[in-house]
């Protein structure tokens, strides 16, 4: 005799009032493990050179940014998981995807909604111009019904919004539970393989930003996408976290409008439109989002404070890295911030975690602290604790993007020496002599 948890499939020989693994109360069910031996067919193996799936062909959907992130389009029979915060635009993007020109030629796209009514989906589709004749909408939470539609091969794409609402009668547990989500995902993926019909599953996210449900569903699907947003510019970033058919170093950029998501193939105008290179405490930073260089403006404000603990405020950057840069500037450049309030921000609400932002942040802080503008400068590079500069990846792509904007002064580890002091001297904040004296304001 054994007992199995209906939520996480944990097994035990003793009955308990709760599952020791997932802590769910009353989830243990009575079950007997079968000891009967089954007759197994011999394992069929194929030579790797001949193991080419003829149905693994890419089909472009017709939305350039989506095709770019997917590596060229959707693969027949593939399973894609799309996650993102509530209200970020997941359902809107998928409706536009369903009505895209590439899928319009391949047959009907089925959108299955488990969270809204057909009328609600239709209202949004008409608002964003996605109410095309090739898009069909159905409201259902029964995974087995959706599986049959996928397996039939009558649709060029099936969208399930969302996987947490799907249930099957063959397993216990409520919708959104570990067992239900895992089983429904497995059945939809198997149906996609059988019917060579790509399936896109929408996944909820937790309060920490990760995909809700068992981690195993991210291993089961072929592609994992995440849609996130900037705080103020209305931009949406479609990132690829996993892709069995291509690279994950790709990011698609959209702008949220009343008519839905609009592609932004060149976001420079949105992010640095108001950049004034003559102001103090401002430096351009060519960050890399995936494979794409993205120019953002680093702004720093340093002002005297009479408070015992001056204020520190950092937006879009890791606070630990900025504190580290402040310590390096005080130690190696003799710039004191102990009696100064320090504010550092990335314009446009962009968030950057790469260490290449160290050097532009250091230059912006020094410029504001000394009250000296460094006109028209773009910079990148990692700053070490000993004041050295370290090279970062994709330097050539960063430089090409900066030159495309017309910025002539570039400060980087590759072109301006191996120390932070040499970089400060290059922009005129230090005198390039043996003592590296501060340039008076």
C-alpha cells in the first residue's frame, strides 16, 4: 500500500494529514503500486546524420521583432512558453501574432482563453486591429478538448491563455496546481508534436518575477520567452530565455500604444531624445540587450548635504555596484562623497545589470562632483576595486552604435588605458601628470 500526493506526486508508505514535500493538506491519496512487468518493445535508434525532422521548418510570423527573437520564426510542432507581469501585454502581443501576415497564409489560428470570455477577447482584438478572418477564439479550461484541436492539425497555431487555467479530469487537484499544470503541459506538447502544430502557452509569474508553477515545464517546452517593461517610456522587451532552435541572445523591443504593441527596431529616439551632452553628470552608455546594443543615458547628481547620513538613490542600476564605484572614486581619485547626496539614474526607466556600466557611472559621478561637464561622451567598461579598467564583451558592436549616433568621444578600456584615472584624464577631469591632480572647476 502506498499514498501519492495529488499536487506534487510525492509517495509515501504511511498516510499523513499533509504532504511532507509540498505541504498541501489532505492531498495524499490511496494507491497501489503495480508490480506487474510489461513487455517492452526494443529501443529504436537512428543515426545522428539521418536524424533530421522534415517538419522542423521555420515559418515567419510576419512581426519582425518576434521573428528576430525566435531566431527566424516558429518551428512546426514546437511549444513556446510566454511569461510576464500582469498587464504587460502578453495577450495583446499574442492576438497581434495570431493576425500577423505570416500566419494568415498558413490557416486558422486558434486562441483558447481560460481567463476571459470570447466577447472580451473579441473586443480587444477589434481595438488593436487583430480581428482577422483567420483568427478563431474559444473559451475553455478543458485541456483534453484543446489537445484534440491541436492534434487534428487544422490550425497553423494554437495559443493557450493561460496554462494555469487548464485542467484535466484524469488527475486530481485544482487548476494551477503543480500536478494539473505539469500534466496539461505534457499533453499539449505531445499533441503539438503529433500534429506538427506549434503551441504557445501563456504562463503566470510569481511576485518575484519568475514563472509560476513547476520548474519542469520550462524544461519541457522548446522556447521560453519573457515580456517585461520599462517603467516610464512604455517600452516592452521580449527576451528569449531558452531556445532549442536558435540563440537566446536576442531581444525584441515594442512600444505599447492604444492600438497595441508597435515594433521599435531603432529605440534610440525614445531613450536619448532629450540628451544634452553639454550638461554635467551625463554620459551615454551603449548597453547590450541580448545581441542588440541599446544606447541609454546615465545621469548623476551629486549635491552637498548637511544630514548625518546623506541620501543615496539609484534607479536602473544595482545599488551594490554604484556603492562600489563611489568607494573606488574616493580611494583612487581622491573624490569624497561622505558629505554629498548622490543620485544616479538611467533615463527612460531602463534597467541594466551588466558590469560594463561601471565606467559611465564613474565618469558621470566625477563630472557632477566636480561641477564640470564632459560634453558628448560615450563610455563602457568594468571598474575593478584597485581602479583598473577591464574589457567587456561586444566592444565593437557598442562602438559602432555610438558612431551611428554621431558621438565622437569614446572612453573604453580598449582605447583609453587600463585605469580609471586615465579615463578621467581623457575627458579632462584630471591632469595627466605623475600625481594625477584634480582639474579645478
